[in-house]
């Protein structure tokens, strides 16, 4: 394409945007004038409340032709057919749409005149009785009508027309970026989006019940932390003026939950907002939700069994199925899940053996596989890069990847039978990590050595390496029982169980670049 053609396309797009903006401004000007006219005539455009007795789906589901029901409903006008002495319109409430029939002689001339000043997008309240129209649609015959909120900005309404006997939708609010930025509009005009978030709430409730039914205590730990830890990530930094000190938004809640195990709780969990100063893509948002669970006197073998039961039970309660469809794959969530060490996984999918290899040997392996690596990263990061690039995307069915090198897991307990490894697993589903778990390290001497090694990696240039948390080490010195820990990415689990292919589709207000 020539530069002139590109410029012409950009010019035409700019003209179209300008025309749309002018049309929008004209519509808003008219709506503002209507709002002012209503106010001048003593009609409050924004009253304080309205009593609702029923919702659209309830009304439609329980309707009987021989038993009209008196109801009071409220919602947003989504379609409107204004006629002389009687009109039809549809409102959208929290359950769906229902048609309203309004007649001048029923509601009064003044109320009907107010109705004629209204637009699509306005929120109204109706009191009346149910009936079925001649076309068979269950509707409400309005006896009282009230404006509840005048909409000043027109909402984008998709239009439908029939082409070769098929309904075709056009002018839909479908631009992904715009939908994320204006989620409030997305929820109005794309009602199926609501169901994802209804399911999200149900997933969290199901998980919470799963934990509490087993006697684990839900707790809260600090979001602002003087020392961040519990994961390999860069934090967001802020400043507390009164104390004149730097604070960090937590990257994980692990170290505080372990303090509670030290304090005598045998099982604690927390649904937490965590923050990591990292890139944004389909599977990462800098602010995300995870649940962490710590259970005393257990290990990572026990935790694998619990995770299988948790995910299977949650999906069964949400989808009434033992499987889910994700990124075009049918994924069975029925236990047991495959278990594979990270070394065996890399051997199976890359045909290279990482066991016992030096940093130089690992770097050469990665180079032979075509990876370009930062010279500052260490052995653990090299293995992580190889696994993430060549193995993880291929693990579609649930797979526990186990037994990581010690350097990759400074908070995990050494493996009871394999030198140089720790008792850790990650659950990979649909080609992405879903959760992470350890047999938790509870030897304060070894934990100090591990964190000091991490500090050396930071000096070497790894800005995601952990820092030494002296208060956490002090807590361990009082004695922590054997313990199994778990962290599950709630956003990713919601993606999996609702079949969404982007984390932005399961977060109401994902982070975006400035407009």
C-alpha cells in the first residue's frame, strides 16, 4: 500500500470520526435540552428511589394467561415505538428485557407527554399488570409511569435486519478496547457479558465454601507492605508521608499467611488483590486476584489431591459438567491429573536433559533451542524460559509439573529424596499455569540462606529476585509446623471455567493504556 493510500484511509477515518462526534454532540445537546425542559416543568429527572416488586424473567416465567399479575418494575429503555395515543417500549433490568404498553388514557395526558420526551437509554419505573399481546409477547400494561434517570449520552444500540431469512446484527458495540474502557456500556448493550461475571462470583463463592467447609479460616493480610515477598516479581512502590517510609503493594500474601501458621492457626486462606509491575497481555494484568491457602501438617502430595478435588467440584457446581471448553479445547477436569517432573517434561517436549546441568550447559541448551537469553539470568530462570517457551503451551489437559530446582523455589522445602530439587508443583491447564504449591520451607537457617542467595541474584541484576524479610525469618525462628501452601490465579480459573480467551474478559475494569 502506498503512502498516499494510507494517508487517504486515515483521512477518511478521521472524517467518519468527526461526523460521528458531531452527531453525538447533536444528540447530547437535544437530550440536555429535554432534561432541562422536564426540570423547568416540575418533573424531577433524577428522583430518589422506586419500589420494585418483580423482575423481567420472573414475570415471564410465572405468567399465566388467566391470572394477570400486578407488578412494579424498573429498567432502562432499550427500544421504543412512540405512537399517538399508545406506545410500546422494552426495558432492560437485571434479569433481561420485557415489553411495556403505555396508553395516554390510562396514565394521564401529562404523564404521557413526559413519556414522549424520553429516549432510548432513559431509566423508568412502571406499575401495571401483565398481559399477552396479539403477537403473543408477555408484556406489562402500564397504569403508572415515572422517569427515574434521564440519559444524556446515547447508548450504542445494535441494529438487526433480515438477510436471506437470517437475522444480521450490525453497528454492535463490539470493539474490544472500547468495551474494556467503557465496561458500563458493554454491560448494557452486551447482556451476555454479565453472565461471565455472575459466574465469576459463583466460582469464588464455591471455592470459599470448599475451604470453610473443611474448617479453614478466611483472613486478611496487609496490602501495603514494608518488605515485599512471596513471589519473584517487581512491585509497585509508594510513599507513606506520615511515617516517611517506602511501602510496596503486595506481590503475594504468602509470608503473612505463614506468620499465622506460626501463630497457631492450622488452616488459613485469603482471596487477595495482588499487584505486580509487569507487562499486560491475554494472561496478565498488573492488578489480579488470587487465593492462597496454607494448611499445617500437610505436604505438596496432599495438596495435589486437594487441588484436583477443588477444581473438579467448582466446575461441577458452576457448569454442571466434569469438563470445560477453553481456547477451542475440550478439557476434562475429572481427577486424577497427570503428574510429571519439570525435567521429564522438558525431556519429553524438547529432547534435552536438564538434570544436573551447570548454568553454562543450560545456557548452551537454550541457545541450541533458539532462545535468546539475558546474560544476567541464572540457571533457574534459564530452565523457566525453556519450559515456558517449549513445554507449557503444549500442556492442554490438566498436568501437575513437579520437583523444581532449588534456585527456582526459595520458599519451598528440599525434596525428601531428590538432591538439588524442592517439593513444588504447578498445575498447567490449557497451556497456562493455574496454580503453584510447595511443601513449605520451615527451617529458618536454610530459609535465611535461600533469601541471601536471592539477594545476591538481585545484585547480579535480577530485579525479580526476592528480598530478605527479617520479620518473616524471626517468625520462622519461633517454629512453624510442617505446612503445605497453595496459590491459585482466580482470574485464570474464571477464564478456564467460563471459556474466555483473555483475562480482560473476566475483570470488570482491566488496566488499559491512556486514551
